[in-house]
C-alpha cells in the first residue's frame, strides 16, 4: 500500500491563490494515476483534476483555466495549484492514487484531506 499526506490548505480570500501538496510514500508516482477530489459540506465528492503516469492532465469544468496539477518525481509529490479562488471552491480536498501497472494495478488509495476555505 501507499500512504498519501495532503498539506497546504487554509483560509484564503477570493481571488487569491493556494498550492496543495500530496506527498506519496511507499511507491514511486510512476505506478499511479494521481487525482484530486473535493467535498463540500452537504455535497457529494467531486472530481477536480488528474494526471496520468504519462503526464496527461484532465480537469473538471469548474477547475479549467484556474487549477493546475503537476508531479515532481524527485520529491514523489503531486501538487494542485489553485488560482483566482472562489467561495464555491471551499471544500476538503483529497489526494487519490489509482494503480495503473503491476504491482499496483487495481489499488485505490486516499489521503486524509486538507481543508480549503475561501472567504472574504
């Protein structure tokens, strides 16, 4: 199994930026597609962004043009850079790793989440 630890959440004003980190321990990032999800109070979990083992990025419509996902193989860390934050971005953000090759194929691991609050 792998362990995922998110960090970087906090309180920010609308229009500001924030970068979340997801440190991966136990396996190299190359074995996984890495994803960010978020969940606001009273809402179901929703997809935010993903990056494949080959570096292909995908974004939810709400994130396109404002958020960027990136991988740092040296630090074995995935980032989510969020710009021009809106109050509706307020949520707990979760890092997710899904195995794409042996020996991780079929795995589905989650971090503990980090709170992002956007408020004036």
